[in-house]
C-alpha cells in the first residue's frame, strides 16, 4: 500500500493518464482534434516520466511503489514497482509515441479518433507491463498492450494487412494462451497461493514441471521478441502496418519479451534456465545469422529493417542467457538504444514512402542531392544501427559480445559475423537509396522533411550521440535492477 499522504504514485499516473487520454480521443471526431489531443497527451506523458527522475531518497519508494488488494480470494494484488529498468523502459515508451506522432503529423488516417485512441490505450498497456509485480496484473497489461495493435494493424496499413494481422493474431493468441497456462501452473505451486512475483520466485516446482513451465513462458516471450524460429509474423506485420504502429511494435513492444526474461523467466525458473541455456543461445545466434542473410537480399526498406531488428534482439537474448554482468548490462542498455535507433530508421522510411510513394530500394537513389537534411539524419542513425563507436549502440553491443565471449568463444565468433553482415546490408542500403544519381522519381525532395519530423529526428540523433559518449545515464539508472538479477543468478 502507498502512504496516506501520497495521492498518486508515478506508476499509477503512467497507467491512468494515457488510458484516460486514449478514451477521450475516441470521442474527438471533428477534424484533427484527436491527432492534436494525442500529440499533447504524449508530450505530457514524457513530462511525467521526466519529473519522476527528480524524486530520489526517501521519496523514491513512496512515489514508485503501490500495491492494492485486487482479487484477495485468489491472492492477486494490483502491485506496481517503478524500478530502474522499469523507468528506463517507461521513458522509451513515453518518447516513442510523440516521435511517431510528429513524424506522421501530416498523414491523414481514416477514423483518426479510433486510430489515436487505440494508440494511447496500447501505451497504457506497455507502461503496465514494465511496472507490474503481480503475474495476473502483468498478464492483464500484456494483453492490453497487444489487443489495440490487432485493430490498428488490421484497419490501417497496406493492401495485405488482413493476412499479416491474421498471422500476428495466431502467433500472439497462442503465445498468450501458453503464458496463461504457465502462470496458473506456477501459481498452484506457490507457498502462499499468491500471484506476487516474490511468491513465484519462491514457488516449489518439481524438476519436470519447472522445465515445462519454462518453455511455456519462453515461447510466449520468444514470440514477442521475436526469437528464431518464432519470428515469421514479424516482417509481414511490420511491412503492412501503418508507420506509427510499426514504430511502436518494433521500438517498444519487442522489449516486452526481452524485459520479461530478466523480470520473470530466469528468476522464476533458475534450474530450467541452467538446463536450457545452450539451446536458447543457439537459437538466438542462429536467428542472428539467418536474419542477417535475409536482410542482405531485401529490396523493401521495411523488410530490411524488420530482419535487422531480429538480429539485435537475438543478441540481447543470447547475452542475457550468457549470464555475465557485462552481457546483462549491455542487453539492458541496448533495449533502450535499439528502441531509439529502430524508431529513427522507421521515421526515415516513412518520410521516403510518404513523399515518393515507394519503399523499394531499386526504385530510389540520389536522395542526398534532393534532401541533404534527411540524409544527415539517416547516416547518423544507420551508423548507430551498425554500432559505430561514439554512437549509442556501440557500448551496448561491446558489452554484450564481451559477456557472450565468457559463455563460449565459438558461439561469439559466429555471432560476430553478423556485425560484418549488418554493415554490408545497412551501408549498401544507404548507398543505393541516398547516393548515386537521382532518377525521375527522386529528382525532387524539397519539403520531404516537415518541421515536426525534423524536430523528432533531431531528438533521435541527440540521444544517439549523447548515449554514445555517456552511456552511464542508462547504466547507472538500471544498476540496482541488474544487481538483483545477478544476485539471483549467483545463487543458481
């Protein structure tokens, strides 16, 4: 429970404000009212997260933890904790939405009140996932984050969006079902019949039952990351969804799975983790190489970035299961960095598609001559995507590879080949799309980057350079969370 003198905690505020803002947006049917409302609401959410960083010391616990009796008959409490990793991911979530809204501000969507209302409901769900400390609450917000995406992906997007959304629905519905089965199984073995994360960690599971539950949880999280071979929904969904939906899916939602490995999977199933570490790392590394090769031959910018995302998430997963401090630090840092970088890439692709009407690499070229400003933004973001030193991704990838090296030298050597492949397909894309001669389609680029989009891309570039020089802003924030996780691993 929170103290009587605390009216509302930050976790509650980050849940209720986007939730209520989304509900209000559904009723704003005139003109651009829903768009403007949602943009300002997303700015206020960023401010709330920023203000939360000002409270430390004795105020920290009172303002960042809350627990209400929710369903006492089954031992479930509405428990939220706003720890370092949660704050970092809530910050990423808060930033992602105004970046997406600004980039697409000149895009008109049919039924904008429904579109922006669903977007904000998804934001509320994401905030809940990153703060939940009760398994049922975690599951509730997991679904609240995903369900609006079903409607967003199916109603706004490309010509094949229905087929892509159906595949997305099948994968995520099956994953959610497996997760619920796993939660109920662990709950039945808790010492005090509670859904609290602390009770789940203390659950007395038989060896065979722990292994089964481990795979139930892992399958659910692997679909969301996505981890090879549970990834096949991802390229189609990213390709067919509207740009803001793709940005949230790729930049934030995949972090739900990575986050859940650290918060739930490994602490709750320590024995099974030691048994299956090699299999999970093998799948992650195989997926990295496979996705890199597929990305190399893509002609569609969205599909190239989609496969690139699989590579980065696979490395995070492998580093976490590697079990070293540097690997876990790198993975936590990279959750934020990858989110910023991949959103930046989607922003550039959206501007290109909106202006030229195509995402095909073979149909583009010479954009640097017609839009030098967009080229500067893209080059910085692309270099961050391949982890060039002094960009934000360099430190995270260095730490992850260092951690993976302690697990296995040959595994690391195979994973390192993806750095070369990433540089090849990323730089090849930059060269073909932005350099060389212009053609009839790309001869003009004036006005491609609106003031709103330029502001959003500037924020992305500043974050890339700032965290490239001073990554301790994130590492210090998440230190306590990683300490708790590593202490848990040390007890295995």
